[in-house]
C-alpha cells in the first residue's frame, strides 16, 4: 500500500500502533492536540477507514479501529521521500545532519556505532 498519511492521520496511526485496537474515544483521549473535538477525531478515523489505512470492527456498540498500515513500512516511506527531497538522495547527508544537531545522546551514538559495525560485517 503506497499512501502518505497526513500529519493528523500520522498522529492517529502512532496511537493505534502503540495501543493496538482501540475505540475513537481512546484515540481522542491520547491525542496531543486537545483543541480537537471528538467528532473531528471520529470523522478523521472514518476517512482513514475509507482510505484503507485502518480497519473497523463494528460488531459491538463501540467501534474498534486497528491500523492496517505497518509502522515500519510507513516510516520507510517517509524516510525515503525525505532523503530524496531534502538530501538529494544522500543517506549520509541525513545521518550527518541528524548527528550534527547535538540531540543524539552518548547511548544513541553507541547504538549507531554498533549498528554500523554490524553492517560492515554482514
């Protein structure tokens, strides 16, 4: 499935990936933006269902939604698009920019070193 979720849809997908199956109410309560009304969350999730991003179990009184887009595939799509658009296809450019912003902790840098070491050995 090759679709690009909007920012609002990504917020909802993040919640569904974290929680698994849940109701609109549960998603609405977890949303960071508290200025969004319940009916807006409901409508957005209905649209996501129509787009094939989420499934909906309507067998019970409360409808339960589940992400159909995998987290890994969606992250891969976004990253590929960003590397192409912002870094002219250069993965090294992305990595150097990410590490150069001084947000990476020592622990994260050690994890990255270990990952690179494993890549070299495979």
